[in-house]
C-alpha cells in the first residue's frame, strides 16, 4: 500500500544526541532491524563525519541488506569557499554508501551572518552545490532546512530562496525544521502552507519538543500538505527531545485515517517503544501517550463503571489497536466495579453475588487507610483477595529474623538471619549484604530456594521508600514498594510499618508468596 506520509526515523542520529543515551554499533543495528521490520520508510543511521562508530554502523548495515527501509547518512552542506568535490566531509558521506543522504543547511540569516559568517549568496551556493553533487552520484537527497520557521519569520524571502535552491539542485524532500522547538502549531501550519504552495518537491517536517509541541507541530504541518515526517522513537533527542514517532504513527492511522506504516504493524507499537527503551536502558515512561502503562488505566469508580458498559465512554481508541491494554486500578476511591474487574483480571472468580466481596472491599479500604497502596502492588492485592476468598494457608511462614550491622567507620556490612517454616520443615539461613534489606532478601531466598527452586530466577528491579506523614505525634510510618521479576513477568508488592526493615520484609515476603501462589 502506498503511504500517504513517509516516516523518517532519526532515533539513531538525533535521538542518540539525547542526554543519557549511548548506543553501541550492535545496539544501532538491532534498532535498525526492528524499525525495518516495523515498516518505517527511512532510517537515519548517523553522521559518518562525526565519529568512527557511526561509520562502522554503515559498514555493518550494508551487509544486512535492508529491503523495506532506506538507510540515510547525515551531514552538512559543503564548507564555505571549498569546491564540493574537495570537501572531506562530503567524501565521507559518499563513503557510507547509503541510498539516501540527508543534508542540513542554513535557512535563517542570523545563522548565515553570525554563525557561518558567509554572504547570503554563498550559503545558497553551498546548498545548491552539495545537493547537485550528491544527485550526480545517484543519491536520494533529503534536505533538512535548519531553523526554517525562525528563518521565515525573520526574512520570508530569503528562507524561500534557500528552499528553492535545494529544489532546483534536485532535492527529493525539502524538510522544514523547527530546530529550536519554539514555534506554535499555527505558525508551523502557516509557513508550511507557504512552502507547499511554492515548491514542487515533497515537503517534510522535523520538529523538537522544547515547548511540548513536537508532535502537535508535526501534525499541524502534515494537515497542510507536508508528506514526510521526521522523528524519533519515544521522542529521544537533544534537550527535551524530538517529535515522538510513537505518537505520530497511530495519529496518522487512527485520527487522520491515512496510511503511514503498514496497518499490520500498528498492534506492535507498544512493543517497539519498549524495545527501544530497553536497548537505551531507559525505564519505559508509564505516562507515555498511546503505549504507556497508564494510557488506558482507570481509577475513578464512575469511570470504571462506565467503561464496563461502553469502553469508548472513557477511551479514545481500543487499547489493543496499538498493543496496549486496559487496566483497572484499585484504591480507596474504588467502587465495587473496580474490585470486581481487578479481581477478574488477577484470575479470581468474583461476581456481585460473591459473599466475600463486601469484606474484600472493606479490607482494602482499611489497609489503604493504614498507608498501604495497591495501585503499584498488584501482587499484594492478589494475596489479600486470595486469603479472604479461598481461606488458604500461605506456602511458607516467617518464624524469626535478626539483622545486624558492623563497620569500622570506612566500610560496613550487614548480616541477616532468618528462620522460615514450610509445612513441617524449618530452614535457617544466614546471609550478608550491602545493606539490611539486601541481606534479608538474600537470606530469605536462600532459605526458601531449597523448597522452591524456581525462586532462583527472581530479582528485585525496583525498591521505593516513602515516609508517610504522621498525624498522631507518634513515629512516622514507612511504605516500601518493591518490583520483582522472574525474567518474564513483573509484579509489585507493598509493606507498611513504623520500621523500614519490617516494611521491606513484608514487601519481600509478599513478593515471594505471590510468585509461589499465582495462577
Ligand atoms: Zn533535530
């Protein structure tokens, strides 16, 4: 199917310029393969002139033979006062041997005068010479017109002249860039419309998110005729990031009813977003539109009641269309419907007729009142419901424990001893750790692993401590939330106590019990 909009991904170049992101060549290849399978049209692999790692990416990408996506190398227009064929950076670009070369050039006279320090005519020649030279070498050329909107607002005629110079030299796409991310959607629409009206080449849009308008500005341009959109997965990029393709892609399909990526890829959107975060070693943003964990999470009792009747009463699309799913949260704001839906989601058979329903609801509210919080602790919630509903014995019982710490002023070590009972057997272990919680976790698991070998695979992925304010003048309470994983699933558990170690131990022991009892 011919796309209405071309999707140009620059995660590996503009995205890699984000603080805290550092892709190896192997990382870049894995992401590129994922993007190719997903169906984006262009993958910008890097800037071969800037570092050897980017050049190595192009060497390896050639061996992979990308079929659907076109690989692009990124660079600048030729240097001032140098013939294009003598420009080293342009040679390096050709050496990348990509089908597409993306060239960035200046639109804004401020930059021409103050940053490049060349005459306006020389800037036009730099744009034209570079593009013509690359076209003569058989390349598809995308021209990224830096600061298009700021430049046009200052000097519309000059901005237009730079775009026309690129078009005349044969550029396939003239991509207008809001490089500083400071323009409003209406300005972007007005200026893009002017460009589309005067140019015959395809017009593209590249935006940044400095005002939080990265996606909105790209959509504004696409609504008035831009047919090519650049951005990054999860919006990575310099400062506050680039236009987020994870929002652009479903917007094209579900809001504009046009074609971007192949429709069969849309249910894999959440997976793509998580995959790239994992490679970048960034925790997936729970509030990310469309694909975040909370994107279809409902908390208010009235909302939950309504979506049970008609999902679209509080959902803008069906979450499964982008690979996400609906979640119902349980808290002291919950009504009976929340508990029913949540319990069913956790695998319990519960209906309005179940006699224990009232007790369960009352116990959740009572526990929340004591400082427990179940929204992020579904493991503890499942245990609570299970105990009240099935009246079953826990798989193990903690008999006693002891924690101590010794140090010499420079370093310290903690030691924990635990005694647990499983059926009629008693296990007793000692373990050391960096801190008391680490020592307890190690000792508890060492004691239980003899009985339940699959505990070996469990690790803690997050540990959060929150001091709850005290209104009674007694010691403040501590709430501990932990997240555990067995490599496949993640679950959260909670503990509350005036003693942080006691609270941690509750959460740790809930985490293990949940793993041992879940369906
Ligand atoms: Zn950019």
